[in-house]
C-alpha cells in the first residue's frame, strides 16, 4: 500500500476513536500506535499531523498528542454571496472570461482513493524518484557558505550555466532565468508575450495546464492540429494568418498527450513560419530527461537552433526528480528577456537559494547520470508492459503511437465507448484514468483517454490496472 493511503486510513481510524478520550486527554504514544496498527513511525506522524490540521488533536513535542478541547462558541458562518457580484462585475467588458478551470490539472495532481490504481499521475512513483540523492544534495547544499542568503534574482550563475549547456547551441547563462517549475515559467512566458484578449496558438491536443494558464490570463487558445510528426506547419501558417497571433506554444519532444516528436523537416519550418509572422515560439521541453532506453539520439531543443530570438525555452528538473523539486530554466534572447525577468521578480522575487544549491549538488553528483539511466530503462519496461497488456486485453482501444519518451500513452476510443461513461466505470472498477476532453481547446474529434505508467508501483500494478479497465469497458459496452 502506498504511504499516502496508509496515512489516510490511519487518520480515519484515529478520528473514529477520539470519543474514547476526554477533551485534553492523551492519545497513545507514537510507538504504541505503530505497534497497534502495524504502520511506520512516519505514517503515524503524518496521520497525527493531519488530525492536528483539522483541529481534532493537539501535538506537544516531547509530551505526545492530546484530544482538542471543544470551542466554547462556534465561529460565525459569514456570508460570501457578495463575491458572485464582485467576480462577475467586469464580465461584460472582458473579451475572454477570466474564470479559471483547473479540472484538467487537478486530475493529474489529486491522489485517487485508497485501493484505486493511479493511471492519472504526472510524476514518477516514489520508487523511481532519486530520494536518497535528493536528500544528500539538500544536506550538502544547506551547508554551503551563504546557502540561506538571498540569491541573485535571475538565479545562481552556476545553475544558469548548467542549464545553458544542457540546452546547447549558442545559449548562454546570461540568457537563462531560474524559475519555480515549468508551470510557473509558462505562466511568466504567456503573460510577457501576449496581452489579455489576444489569441495564442496551441497544439491540439495539448497539456491542460497550459490551456488553464492561457485562459486565466485572459488569452484565447486557438488549436493547431498535431499528427504523428508533431504540429502541421501548413496549418500553423494558416492559423497565424487567420488570427494575427504572436505566440505559439508547443512541445516538440514527446508531446503531451500524443507522445509525438516534431519531425526533422518540420523543425525549421516552424521557426520560419513564426519568424515571418513576427511571433514567438514557447518551447515546453518538459520530459527530455524521461527518454526511454530505446529512443536513440534525441533532437536538440528548438532554442539551440534559433539565432533570432524566436524561441522562449522552458525546461525543468521536476519531472525527472520529484514533484516538490521545482527548479526550472526559462531561456530567451533579446529584449523579451528583460520583460520575462521583470514579471518573474514581481511574481516570486526569486527561487529559494537552498533549492537552487541542491539542484547544483544533484546534477553535479555521480548519482545524477545513474538515476537518468535507471529511469530510462524502467520507463521503457513499464511502457512495454502497458502496451502489451492493452493490445492483449483491450484491442478495441486504438494506440496510434507508442512513444520513446515520457510517461504515458494516448488512446482513441471507439464511438461505442463514451469517454465520460468509461472514466466513471473505470473508477468504480478501481482504476483512475485521465479523460481526453480537457486536452482540447475546441471540440475534440473523438473520445480519448490518457494512461500514465510512471505513477504506479510497477509492472504488476500496470497489468492489474489494465485488467480493471477491461472490466470497465465491458460494463459500458
């Protein structure tokens, strides 16, 4: 059982047993709870912290945990109905609604109920994360001279130099900013490049988090179809002409969700089309470090081939490490760099220095290349396990492309299998999957689902998840 499931179950058991203790009464010791419920000390600590956050217990270091005393007077409920008027008062003047729909992002971030297999996760399973290397890097970083001081607002020079080398081409450290994760960097980029109400061209389908960013900024996402070789240049040119857009957001490598890689003959075309339109290309290079063992040589980032400042490049360490290790590079050339820098400073000041120092320690250690080799082999094995299981048990689900990088598969549903019905049936069968609808900024051409193979425990859980998905399909069909 995963640790977070154990925490939730133990917290619920303790919640049900609180009536045994009088207000202010002491709960059993952590050691006693470990022995009684056969869980780890970490699970006990986190469960008690959860109850403390709910106001049900009070923890006192060195003394233990105690049942909270009831409040003498309940807090007033308040009346927030006025906010409906305040939040919609400017709707008549907005070109694009500013309400934020985060549902497409929440699917990949929220933990499924206990016992449900997680085919929705967007990050590596804890068993794949370099936890020991991260802990060692953070420990070493915390002892560096000045590690707890204020860093340069653009980021540590050494870390910017490392990212510049990893991007390649003529990119220099002076053209790199350190941001707090890819989502933050994309937010900065779109705010810098497009005014509210403006169109922004996006791949179709594309990452729901990026669509949410655009809509939250008051932008109008305009879809440009993607095929097995990435975005279609002729349609990209048509979209620029039709909309007057000045920004195109793309994922040229292992695109989310299709897994497509932009074909060599299209790379120069995309840059040329954007340059002629006087537009920027925001390159989200989000899973370059999640390449599979059989991928062969990867194409360079578009930013490495761009001499004219067309590309604003985003690349992060998060996907290859931990969801909490939010260190990212935002690279650009020319006057736009100063605008990106100004928005980042206004929003966040800077990325915490201990985190930047830890990133330097990690990528400079022998553990880093070992970790990348390990996940490369593991992700290939997981992909092959899921692909084989789907072809054996669910041949009616079309799998047009098997990627050689990333952490998921993108499947097209037959007309007889409605996407909402399958999603609900799968959850009843004990497997959580990601519906395809949030990946489209306009009407989707068909029903789709995305299945992640990185967030589960291993091959056994993948096989069981596909078996449960077969049960769900049989229920709907």
